[in-house]
C-alpha cells in the first residue's frame, strides 16, 4: 500500500494570509519641481517677436518655451546625453527650425525646433564633451558650425554631418570654451575662441580665415568662459570676454582693456549700432552702459542680487525692451522694461540640485514635503504632494541643508529639524514656515546626518552626526547636545535608530572605519562590522527595517559600491543579491514603510531606480521617465518613500540638476496558492500515502517557479506536480507578468511514501528452512518461535508487524501493530492440537501495509 506524508505547519499559514488588492500606479516618474535651477545656456530665437521661443540647456537636458518664458517643457527626445553645455539657434530658424546642442556626449541637432534630436558626431566622437558652439550668421547658405571641446576645435560645413579639426595655431593645452562668429563672417571670415589652460591661464584666439588658422589675440586674467561680439562689429571691431572682469577690445583683438571689474557675462543690445547699450552681469546685480562701455551703472540689485550668470537680449529690443538673465539663485528672470523690473519665469523648468528631501510623517493628511537645494532659496516646501512648491522665509542659499529629521508627531507638534553645512542644526516648530538656528554646542558644525527618536513626543531625543567630535545626542528637543564617546574619527555620516527605540534603545552609527551599535541609547557602542568590507570602503548609508523588532534587518550602502544586509541586528552582514540589478553603482537606498508585509526595498543608481519586492534577492528596474537623467556620478541625491506607502505607493527622487521627481508604482507582489489533490496527510506520522497532484496558482498573471529541495527555485511551473518519495521541501514563488514584482520564496515540507515495505524472511526452530504459508511441520511443543529478518522500507522506514495464528489458512493479520520494528522474533501463545497457520504483515511509518 502506498502512503505519502506531508509536513504542513507554517507553510499553510503563508497561503492563508489575506490577499491585498494591487494598487495601480502610473509606473513612471514625473518631474515635479521646485521650478528653477542651474542653467548652462540660454538661447533666444532670432524670430522671438513672432515665435516667443527660447531654449534652456541644463544638466537635465533641453527645455523650450514658446510663450516667452511663461511655461517651459522638456524636449529631450533622442538626446543621448542630458548635460547640455551650450545651445545655438539657426539664424534661419523661422524656416529651417534648426537648433544645435553641445553636450557631455558630443553634438546633437534638431531640425524640428527641438522636438527630436539626432547625434551629429562624425569626426568628433560621441563621448567627447563639447563646451561651446558658434554658428555662422550665413548658416542658411554655408551650413557652418564650430564646436569646442577639451582639446579640439571642430568645424562642420554640412549641417553637422561631418566635422574636421580646426586647431592650427591653438596651443594643445588650451581647453576650447566658447566661440563667437563675426556678424560679417561672409566677408571678414572672422571668429574668436575663448579658452583656458588648467582653469587658470586664459586666452583669446582669433581667426580671419574661417578657422583655418588661429593667432593668440590676448591672455586675460580670470576665468574666461564667455565672449560677446558686437552686432556692429564690422564698424566698431568690439568684442568682450568675461573673466570675472569684462575685458574689451575695440580694434578686433589687437588690444584688450579692463572695462568692468568682477563682471561675469556681457551681452550687446540687438540695436547696439544705434543705442550703444551693453548689459553686464555681476555678483550684485545687472549693470548697463548706454555709451559703449564708457560708463556703467547698476540697473537693478534687489531682484538679481544673487548675481547674473547669462544674459540674452531680444532681437527686437528696440521695440520690446525685453531681456532675460540667468540669475544666481537659480533659473531665468525676465524684464520687459529694459532691465528695470524683473519676474522669475521658471514654471516647468526643473533644474534644481537637490541636497535633501523629507516627507511629513502625516503625509496622508497634510501632503507636505521638504526639499533642500544648492541653488535658489535653498529650502522649499510643497503642501500638495509635490505638485507646487514655495520657498521658505529663511534663505538657505549660502548655508546648504544636508538632511532633515521630521518629528513622528508632526501632525501635532509641527516640528522639523535640518542639519546644515556650516551652522549646525536648525529647527522649525511651525511646519517649516520659519526656521532658527539652535544656538548650542554644535552651532558651528557641519551636520551630515540627523535621526530622531520615534518616541520624540515623550523622550525629546535626537542624534546628530557631526564633522567635529563625531556623534551628539539631545534629550531636550535640540536645546542642548552632548558628545558621545567611542568613535575613532570625527566625521560621522550615516546613522539609524530603531523603530522600537523606546524599549531597545538601539542606535547604529558608521564612522570612517566601522559600523557601531549601541543598545543603551548611545552611552556605549560596540562594533558590528562582521562581513562588511571595511578598510577604505566606508559605509555611506544605513537603512533600518520598520519591523526591526521582529526581523532584525538593516541595509548598508558602502563604497565600492555595494549594498549589504543583516537579518540578525548587525551580528553578520552579507552582500545583497544582484539578480536583475543591471547597474550596481548604488547611490541611495530606501525601504518601504510597510516592509513587514510588502518586503519592498528600493535602490537608486546614477540614473536608474530598482525595486525588490522580496527583500533584495531579485530586482527590476523602474526608471521610466528618468531617461537621459544621467547627471554624473551623484545625480540621484535622495530617494524617499511615502510614510503612507501601503496605500499610495509613492516615491520621491531628488536629483542633482532635475529637481524632484515623483513616481507611483505598483509594488504588490503576486501571491501563489498551493493546492493539493489530498488536502491533508492521509498516512501516519504526518506522511502522505497518496497525493494525486500539487497545483501552484498565482492570484494574477504571473510566472510561477518551483524546485524540490532548492531554496532558489528556477523551474518553470506548468503542470501539476507529483512529489518525490521521501521527505522533501517544495520551494516556489511567482513573478508578476506586468509588474515584474517578485514574491518571497515560500516553502512546504512534504513527507510522501506510496510504496509498501518489504516483508522480512521468517524462520522457525522447528524447521531449518524458512517458513511460508502452506509449510507443514508437526511438533509436540505447543509454542512456536518465529524469527524475522530483513524487513525493509527505503522511504519512511519499517514501523512494525501485525501477526496472526489461525487454523484457517485464509486468515490474514489485521492492521493493528503487534510487534515493533526492532523485534527479531516472536513466540506464539500456547496452541491447541491441530494445524496452525502463521501470517505476517509489515507496516512502514507512513501506514503502508504489505500483504500477508
């Protein structure tokens, strides 16, 4: 008889867990703001009077406005490298719609006004960083553009299809920065090149034969990056070079003089031949001359007192008096009265460099987000989940914020802390409306990290990692801090506090040498670095499970880069799995606030985000909407999970030049239900004797994988399973077909024995040969000794025997165990005279019986 047994216990519990409904997400990232940010280049259409078009070149690509700056839209389709250093527009833009972009990955052009971009790098190389561009005023007929890189000047005369080097006369060690072309290029063949040597020695070169040969025009002092040529150059021979001093030549480059100290950029009025007006940017505002540079005056200070970094003047300035500037606090400002008054025009332009992001602990109700930037005002707040932002009343543009710590009781105490780059910890108790420095022991310190007690309402505790003296602790809401001992270095960056701090008093801190843990609120620390690489591979981030009290799980990001995980409160660490993690250069880690149930962890690399819904064993990419983000090695600055993630599944991504992105993604993993042809073990001792099949079915369209006795299953399930004989464990999980979410591996221990055991060989002292049914042997002894040897069962093992003595030859033993499997013999009771028959059945531990 067959018997198969199966262990159920915990595994059944997994199957019975309630199934949560999947949350539909937009499955894409959307740029949300704040508006403004770093502008590398600003270009205005030659037909601005009619098309109102400008382009921004930024660290996150190209933005375009067709309503004179009222709104901006990103136009990056086809742009392989998003770091745009310069933009030039065809003089014939009204008919050819041609724009060129200089990027960190070569030159791109668009012939549909920026809607689509195509790489134009034959002769340049697609990995070449292009600093600046110059376009011929006769582009419609000569198709000529110049491009300057780190070591070469290139020229094309066929719309960028082919480029040739044009370096004769230029020193090899000069980085080509900017090119300006004479408005009379068709006749004078003149252009100027601004370059620098190692960022310190700056030079201006001039060519009068279309770039075939160059001669040194001047060596200027300062960081020369931009040049401006007079619209009336044919008559006045005037050129300016900005090198934190405005140098001017009025004889075509033969002589240069200092015309305006500390000037950053210069732009000529498009009507310069008549109005002799020039604008110049300085750190304290916009300056203007109306007599060709003889006298300069400050036009506006209050609106532009953070400096002016680029200026473009309307081609129709004589009538519209419009100009645009890139202002020092981020973004573009516009004047329609010749520079007297200014309005910021950044709606839709998301170019901020984000330093820190934090979400209110009451986000489901108040929709509050804080973000710190290295440009603009430095601190912004959104009250509608990131749709709109406003600058706070406190200016942090020169004292950047590294991090935030939001009170767990923000809904009632309205408290949030900020760690700064130069003035310690700042605090707001009115939801971020107003901020003040906490004037205490760390007021002049750099604060790389802040953590706040989850029981802050009663213990008033927070910890600050500092550049000087390591770790500080406050137990009175930040009024005072005391330094904690036990650290080998001053600089402390990552820290994490237990969600159960009120009971376990656990804090993790990493300095530049090791990971440390305190279980007494910071009084003492011990090393918990086993398994971490150590040495120069510093720990840069620690993320702790919200369910730490039960799962003892933390993640650590280290230099290398790599992510490590512990599930025993730091006793040992191991590197996470990288299956599906196509980019391992991890910059940030975030963990779901519902980690206990959804098992979700996220990592961000330079320009990608990955999710794992099985605690880091398998990953899938969720980067739609971030295409071309690639802002360098640290483009992703922050990765933040909504505290209400189980309901809204919302993420926020702070970038180094693309402001804040918001994404809503379905993170609900499939749930696989295992069903059995025999619902419960039908043998003894938890064994199955029969099992018609095991079915594995996911609750959504998914691929199910299984394996026997392999905790990393990889066999694709498609048919009902039959268990192997013996004690086995079935491992299985599912991957969602549309979401690519991965279920945690489940397991079921099964004991299955469907094969009857082998009867022993029996013998008797009354007969030399083995006995069998039908053997006759007469004896005067009314008790018979029977020996039993060789019974076997290769699966569950022999459990014992049932025997019978009967004068009926057809009598078989019942299924009651009479003799244990350890017995090697049995003796009959006293038998009456007559012919007796001995019968035996063998039973295994699963309950299978042999025939007699």
